[in-house]
C-alpha cells in the first residue's frame, strides 16, 4: 500500500484559501487567538481539499470534510472525507503543516517542533514505565529531542485510532527514541501492536515527525512539497 505525505508552510490568508472553509471551519478559524494558529489551520484545511480533490477528480470546493469528535460531536476530531474511502490525518507545528493520505487504511501523522518545554514532567505523565526508565538515562543535551521523538510517534498512533488523546499515551510502550519506531506494548484496546506500522519523517534537526497506519504491511511513503498546490488554491 501507499501513503502520501504532503508538506506545506503556513500560507497567508487569501480569499481563495478562506473560501474553501465551510461554515463550521470558519468558526474554528475565528476562534484561534494567535495569527500563526489561524494560518496553520487554514493551510491544513486547504491542503486536505487540494490533495483529495486531485485524487477524486473533483473541485477542491466540492470536498466535504467532517471533523466531528467521536465522543462529543464537536468539530475538533480527526477529519473524514465524506463519501470517500480516503483516510487523512493533519498536523501542524512551527513552520510546517503535514497531511498524510491513504486509501482505506486508518492513518495518523504528527510533526512537532523541538521547543522549550518541561519535558521531564511531561514524560512522567505520558510515558510508560519502560519508556520513562529509558528517557531518564538520556543525556541532558539530548533530552528535548528524545522527548519530542516519543511524542510525535505516540501522537501519530493515537491519531490513527481516530480517538486522539482520548487514548492515554502512557498506555503505549514504544521502542527507544533512537531505534526504528514500533509499538511494543499496549494496554489500550484501541491499539493492536501487531497492526501498527510506523515510519519516521525527516523535517530537519529542529523537528520530529512520524506517520502511523493500521495495516498488514508497512506502506511505501511518498513525500511531496505542497508549495505550488497551496499557491494554486489561493
């Protein structure tokens, strides 16, 4: 199977991009306080519609997305392409917006900027005991990078479930941060360790990124630059 990952920089607000948002998405756009968050959200929604429309042979404005949360019904869940078997996942952090797309296989993608954070405290909340033991042995100068490697990998898996952070990160145990990504233990009924396939993605030293999919085999990941696509939509 194939998994396409598209990368975009947050784009400026234009009538073309804003016009692709539906009424609910416009409300979410307006709800962001920071301009950077607004532009990342706008770019992500435009990116989904641009890529999906090319796959389906339709106009971007005809792509209908449903982001209803499985738990509460509010529009902050994993986006679904209405009327299609295409599966998508979106992520944004810092200067990057990522979109992963598969045909019929649940997929999750996450990109994280390696930023200032209380990583020791966060690790105590989101890491399993084996992961925490490994993390405590990481040299101080590598600690932040290691933390965000774990985080991006776990977030990708949780996004693939469709339930996101409703699944506790600490219920999963992954391979060490400096090894190939794999789920080696799960206390969650949402994650079958034999069904998860993971691939790290490289966005440079200041970022960590990962794709996860529930499938029989590890997909061939093809990465694409979405600069021209976003420009054409704006």
